[in-house]
C-alpha cells in the first residue's frame, strides 16, 4: 500500500524542467556593467563596429566635440524568463565599459574659454563615469553642460550631447526624475537644429526608448523605438546594423506587451541583419539569440530552442573555449533543453563537461559547482526512472550516483551558508554579491534536499516486488535538515526576507512532509518522524499568509 502511494506522489512531483537557482549567479570576473556608446547605441556590450556612425559627425566627439553616452546593455548569465532577464540587465549597475566612443575632428567647433572648459569637463566626467565614480562624474557633466550653454549657445548640438551625458548618468544612478527632462531637451535641440527626421534625432529617440524600457513604461518606449526605426531605416538603410539594433529593442518592448508574434519576427530579423553583415558570431548576436530562445522556451518550442542553443554553444566553443563561463552556461542551457526533450544521454554528457569546467574555473566549494551537481543528479534520477523496469541494476547505479551528487551539493551549500559566504571564492567583489550567493546556496540546498526525498522514494520503488517495508531514512534526514534551516537564525532570516527563498523553502518543506506522510502507514511512523511532520506543519502555518 505504502509503495503505491509513494509512486503516485513521485509521479505528481516532477523534477523541475528548469532549475532557477543558477540563473541568479554572476559571471566570473565581471560585475553587472553599463555600456557607453554613441547616439546610435548598440546592445553589443564590449565591442563596436569601426564603421558605425559615419553619418553622425558632430554628435560623438571626444576632445574636439561632444560625447554621447548610451545606457547599459549587460548580459544575463543564465537564460531565464526573457522579461525578467532583460529587466535585471537594464537595472543592475556597476562597473562600466566603453563601446563606440570615437574622436571626430569637427572644424565647426567654436573656440573660446567656455568650449575649452567644456572639452576638459566632458572628458573628465566620461573617465570618472567609466570608473564608476558617479558622484564625481556628475559634477563634471553638470559643469560641462553649463560651459556648453555659455560657449556654444543654449540650442547647440553640443548642449544636446551634454544633456544626454548627464541624463545617462542620472539613469545609472536611478535618479529618473532628473534624467527624463534632459533626454527630452536633447531631442528638442537636435530636432530644431537638424530636423525631425535627422538620423541624430533617431539615435536620441533610441536612447529615450531605452530609458522608458528600463522604467517599464512600455507604450512610451514603443513610440520612441518605432519613430527611431523609421528614421534609421530611411537614412541608414534597412540592412544597417543600427537599424537592426532599434528593431531588436522594439521587439523586446512588444514581447513585454504580450505581442509575441510581432516581437519574435522583429528579433529574428535583427539577427538576420547581423548575420548578413558578418556579425553572426558577435556578442550582440549571441545576446539576441539567447533572448529569442527564451521566447521559444516560453512557447514550449523546444526543437527550435535546441537549434539556437546549439548554434550559440558552437560559436562560444570556437571563440572562447571551455575555460570561459559563457561557454559553460551555454552548454548547461542546451543540456536542460535536451533533458526536457528526453535526450538524457547527451544532457548528462554536457552537464558532466560543465561540472569539470566549473571545477577548474571556480573553487571546489563554489555555489555554481553545487548547482551543477544538483542538475546532474536530476538527470541521473530521470534516467533511473526510465531504466527501472528493464535494467534494475543500472537504475540503482544511477540513483547511487545521484545520491552522492546531492549529498555533496548539500554539503557545499551548508559550507557557504555557514561561512556567510564571505570567503567562498576569489571572485567576490561586494557584500551584496555575497548575499546573492547566500540566497542561491540556500535555494540549492533546499532543492537538493527535496530531490533526496524523491530519490528515497525511487530507491524503494526498485524493490517494490519484494513488498518489504523499508524505513524512509533519507526522507526523515532531508525533512530534519529542512526544518533546521528555519531554526538557524542566519538562514531563517534569508527565508523570511527573500520572497524567492521563502517560496522555495515552503515548496521543499511541503514536498518532504507529504513524502513522510504518504509513503508510510500510520502504524509504521516512528515518534521522531511524526514529530518532524508536526513541526513542518507548524512552520508552514507560520509562513503561509493568513486568510481572513
């Protein structure tokens, strides 16, 4: 009787297709970054095409004329839900990188004491911005705006560039109420100077669209991008990479508005343009393909997702090799899709390779190593389930491997939480990043404990024919560990303060309690196990919102 109940429960609690925890992890050696570029900004992140902006003389100038700074376009490390991933990359700010700043000799520049100061203040502000010294940069950008107004006149394009620089700085500082008027003033100046259909106006509209997108003012962002797209198409051409850049961002907005078909078409077309321009293996194109895979995943179009993920992995293997965490993440994403498609053999091979690579990149007790082991264990459990009716010994061996991986994953997570994550690895750069790793470590521990409970049920299913009772020791131990998490002050605070951790904790606690309750007859339960079940119910009641 108990084994049939357990089997039914096991089938009802499936391993998640996508493991959420690693998606919170940061790439080794890089903080979230903000990109700097011109009025025709790109989402390229770290590089720019030397032929860009040839038609935009006078807009992006370092030393002789104006400098325009465009906003951040960072990478999301693990592909998660597209809207969440992009929101995170738009809002996280930290170290900044240059993309697309170039010197342009402009003979029309007025020369006086104010313009000389403007050049110095602009360059100093830009350098400080790139170093992340935002408060100091703000003073120089404000001074540059004042000098530009005095030296060039209030409606000069150099003033527009200074407005945009200061607006971008305020956006990074999340002083949004100060940023928007400056963006609008920059556009007004450019329209008055060059006309409403000038390419520089289109580039400034693109900037404003990014600002609205970061604030999730989607309808305003859509209008900016649509107008910018029309201007860029007419002036630069419909095969230009800058046209494709605005097209991609418009696609993102439409996707967030629920217009999925239109969004997918635009993003696919932006990728095609890059490929035809010889940029199909660029970081920009990879980023767009990743976003597209999330749209496809959300639509459960796994075969198409697999094709794009294989393409991304192939590019990264050739360009960066397996010493790069980018390649590891791409391989892991493909493995998860293959797992969903039932291709467990290749999924296992990829995840094993990911684990080897991570153990070379990170210390042995790094949270990403623990998360990778959890993924491998889940694949082993699924494979065991497939083998249990035909090859019992092989199915049992898979469960043994899974158990070892899960126990190691739990140990690593406990070590991270026990040491407060402060000395876990040499890549740590801030207290907030350490807190992120603690959250992830706790989620890894909870999901590993949950999997250990399921593994116990699977192990006893293999001896179902014997109709013998075996006490669920693994379930009891996992439930005990789960309860202790709530009793320890440091981990209890994580559960209470982080909604995603609280949700994961309740899920784990409920699953383990159900396993402990369902897999045994009442007469077979020990007093200790019954006490654990009762304690779990009390914690659930405390954490769940009260109904009035």
